[in-house]
């Protein structure tokens, strides 16, 4: 499977009931032996799965199977964590977990990985051109890239281009699900 499904020591799984209309599934992954110099690999992996150009998780869960209301992906590039949060009907949780894993597995196919990477880099290039053409964005962009953990846009694209399929597969092989939380909405029973 995409993520190491072996439960590490310290694995936590919780389910709580709230007076909500929908339920929430929260999957938290840590990358073993992650170093902060790998942050662009995590940025690329997240973009492959979640960017507007690919949006693999949303397409699979919402468009193809109509199982979720919405979702959110969060990554922390400083400490190497990746979260998938989906809002759904409680009874759909097992199916959604299976489909999320299918999405993750799909990125292991090298040809598909390269197609997604190409779309992501092309979109980033267009975004950069838009920023460069709009002087009013200059101050915001400079502040964002100077004070966040990142490189300047042109450098970032070049560095992302250099990330290989093997680099991403290595990152994936070290991802471990460490927490699962389910909030069961009891209003919609």
C-alpha cells in the first residue's frame, strides 16, 4: 500500500460522537527520518495529489464516487507530516479509506507520476508569470518567500523539476499513519 500501514508504537485511533450533521475522517501521517531539506519533495507530493491541476483525491472521492462533502490536505514541511481530512457520511468511512489508498497507489505508477508532475510544474510556471506581470503582487510575494520556509518562485520550480520519481517513492516509503480520528456526526442518522 502507498503508506506503511503497520501501526507504529504510539499509534492513536479515536472516535468521538458530536452533534454534527456530517462525520469527519482525519488521517495523520509522519515521514520517518524526515529532514527539513526534503521539504520540496513533500511540497511536490502534496501538489501531485491535491493541486488544482491534478486534484486526485477530490476527483476520486467526490466526482467519481460522490462520497464526501469536502476535504482538506495539510502538510507541514518543517516536521514532515501529511494530513488528509474528509467530511462524509459515517457509513462511507471504510470505502473512503480504501479509495484514498487507491489514489496514493496511483501515484506509484511512474508514467502517471510524470504526467501529474508535468501539469503541476506547468501551472506553477504560469502562476510565476502572473506574479511577475502584476507589480501589485511583488511586495506580497517577496514577503511570503523571504519569511516562509521556501525559496523564491523561479528557484523553486527549478528545484521541483530536479525531484525524481525515485525521490518521491523514497519519501512515500517512509510515510506512516500515526493517528486516525473519526468524528461521528449523530444528527444525520
